[in-house]
C-alpha cells in the first residue's frame, strides 16, 4: 500500500524498533492518525503516537502522553473533539482534546472529564448527544454527562487554549449565562516530537 502513513511506520520500525499496533484512528478530515502501540509478547503498553503526513517538512511520528496508556479515541459528531480514556495517577480517566486547524498535531491541550469505568469491569457505555454537544457515559451508579464547548478556531483561540483552556471555557459559560467554574481541568501532558524529520 503506497500511503505516507505506511512509510512513517517503516521509518519508525527502522529507527526505533517496532512492536504491535493495537489500534489506529485516522481522522476523516486532517492528515493525521492516532496509534496505540503495544508489546503483545510482554502484554504491556508501549506508546501512543500521532502520525502526521501533511506538510512534508513536518511529517513524522509524535509521542503523545508518554507513559500513559490510552484507549481508542472517539470522534464527536461535529468532528471537533476526540474523547479517550487514559491512565492518570493509577486511575483511568476520560479526557477530551479539541481537533484544531494547527498542524502537525491538529490537537489542542487535553482537559480531564471524569472517571473511565470501562477498566473496572463494569458495563460502561458511552455516546455523544447534540444540541448542545456532550459526551455521555453510563457508569456503575448512573449517567455522567460532560458538555463540550465549540473547539477553538482562530490562531489566538488555539494559542490561548493550549496555554490554559479554563479562561476559554469560562468565557463560553459566561456567554451562555452560566457560572464559570474557575477551576482548570487541563492535563499537563502534551504531544512531544520524537525527532527525525519532524520539527522540534
């Protein structure tokens, strides 16, 4: 198969070795994929990557959330949010990342939503609702609902979000006549470049 994503895999295999690809999520609009790499022989998580094949100068694999196992991301119906579960301080949590027009990651800073029950052996189910957009989880004790704002669009909004998402969220709540939370839910992890052809 002649595709930039395949070539990125081959370069990764040559440079850093190669384990098993547990899952791949390819975004339907932007030229990037989310890859969950695992070592099946040792039955352990290895790494998560963002593979980007847009601008040739920035093509490469970028390390995402080093040391934090995640599950396959869910794309919101409007295409503006990726929701995924990740391990944080020995607990699985749901996180949300806005999809933005900002290569090579096309992802803004992650915010924490709440507990991910799927790793606790409970029959957790999740879905999205619209009008307004929200991520909904059926957990062991009821339904958790996480309403999501519109993803940042302009360069100023994207930079502000990546610095600290909370002012953006509070401004959105205020605009709707709701009380701002004032408490940041931003996760400190961010995509990190693995080197090679991609810029630092």
